[in-house]
């Protein structure tokens, strides 16, 4: 099927990928890969949940690019081709080069060097690199090669299944879950010399998508609780060669304590990076089975968990929408209470100002009558006295504030002039 870039954008905005993909004869993961290849954004699960609840939801904007024609070929099992006996050397070289290209996952390129650029650590502690945007790998210096090997095998296996492993971009608003590093969980924690050591973790989760469902991945070296002996100014394992070969007099001022230190064995944690969704699965290696051999089982389990995780995410979206409505309703009730309080306060202030205006008006009328009576009495006095008193009355009037009662009523503020209700 051939479509333009704009036509495919309109189709993925009209239906979820899992429902639209069968029309093209491919899987939802393959359709998502086609969209990413041609820079066509598509709505996530949150958009369809909000739309089903009747809430407002924004579609992603199609970035500008050439409106090229995209051909979507339905997936079908290809017939086995007989291997030619006379394979050319050029063909063999090409196959070897392809195998070498897939030997290392691109996400792990240069990661070992960045992880080794660490803050000061003591023996029995995990690496604490300065860089915070790295794949989610927690390891001691001795266990780092093994951690990279497990991560590389896991990431490549997921990529081959069509699931691109990458570091979540900030715009996705996905969060990393706290990782438990103890191989056998204890009630207390004794990691670090003072049992308060913090373990490094990246700022953003390492994720992959099954259709539209994000899954976070973390790989951590587990800790085991061992007895440590203080000897020669530092702590060493009680079963180490240094302690075992120490003379009795060397142990005179020595003591032991328990610490959680890296064990060299690893655990893979899969979790939901969506806030509010409590879902985790973990696999840890044993002396009988390593994590590398568990990878097919891990991927199969994650694939079968997609529907359950999708239900949990949908339920969380609905709960989040409900919490948002409750917050909005509570805010509206608060605004109504504040509005009623401000209306009542405006009426009280207006009534008080009116009483003050009336009081000032009474005083102004008394002053006005005083000057009017004085001017009336001037008619019966001689000319010399009248001129002297007129000058003094003029000075007296100039000293007084405005005595016009209309000035007072013009300065009065009615309740609606002070505050107008938003709801009435």
C-alpha cells in the first residue's frame, strides 16, 4: 500500500497503531518503526484514554518535511531459498561485515569509558560516573565488562525483535523506578562504609516500546552481605587471602563488621516508567544459569505482559483524569468561597466609607453655615471693619479643605466599583 506522508499521519491520528496496523498487514511495532523512519508522530496511549473519557487531548504536530510517498509492504513468511554452493567471496565478506556491525549495540558505544570516569570510590563500592545521561547500568569496576556484555546481548535481542532500546527523551515524561540492589533482601541496609552510601543512577530511564506501551530496563550488580575485617587501616573481606594469612599479633587491634558489597552477579529489572503505574519484573542470575541464557525467556515474558501493563496504564490515566477533575472542582469551590468573601468585604467597606462621607458632609455643612452667617452679619457693620473682616474670611476659607458636599459623594466607591463578582 502506498500513501503520502500526510495521509499516513492522518491515518495514525485516527486509530491506535495496534488497530490500524492489521489494515496494512503488519504489526503495530512495525508500523511504529515506519512512522519513526519518516518522522511521523503518532498519539500515545494517554491520548486515546483521554479521548475515550471525553477529555481534551492534543495531537502531535507533524514536522515539516517533503511529502514523500511511503510504501508499506505487508509482512509474509518468505520461502526458504536454497543456499548456493558457489557463494561468491564478495557475498561472504558482506555477511561478515553485517555480523560485525551488529556485534555491539549503538546505545553502548563509548559507555564503558564514561562509566570509568567516576568519582572516588572505595573497594567494594559501585562506580559513580560524572555523566548522568547513560544507559541504566549499575556495576562495580570489576563487574563492568560483564555488565556491558549482558546489556549488549539484551539490547541486541530486543532490537532484533523490533523493539528499539533507547534513553527516554525529556518530553516523554517517563521516570526511573528505584532499583533494589540486594541479592537477598534484608530489613536493614549496610552498603558503604557508614551504611549510608548512595548508589549512582541515571537521570532518565532506559526504555523500549511494545506497540505504544513503554517498558523501562535496568541492569544492576547485586550486593551480598559479607563479614569485613578492619586491618592495616582499611576493611577487607574476612575470607580474603590477606586476612587469612595475617599473624595473630596483627589482629590484636582489629575488629569485624558486616557490609553489603557487589557480588559479581547481576539482575535485570523491567518496570513501568509511567508515573503512578506500579509494575515490575526482575530476573537474577544464579550459579546454575546466567542472565545471557535467560534473555529469550525475558523477552517472551515481557511480550506476554504487554496487555496487563496496558490495562494498568489505562487505569492510571483514568485515575489521573479523575484526580484532575477533583482538583479542578476543589479549586472552583475555593474560588467561589473567595469570591463571596470579597463581595461581602466590598459591601462592608463601601458601607463604612459612606458613613464617613455622611459624617464629613455634616461637618462641611456646619462650616458652610458658619461662613454664610458671618457674611450675613457683615451687612450691619461699618465699611472699615467690613473690609478687614472680609480679608480674614477669605484667608479662613483658603485654609479649609473643600466644603462642597458633592465632592464627598463623588469620591465614594460603591460595592460593585470595589469588586465585581465572577460568578453572579
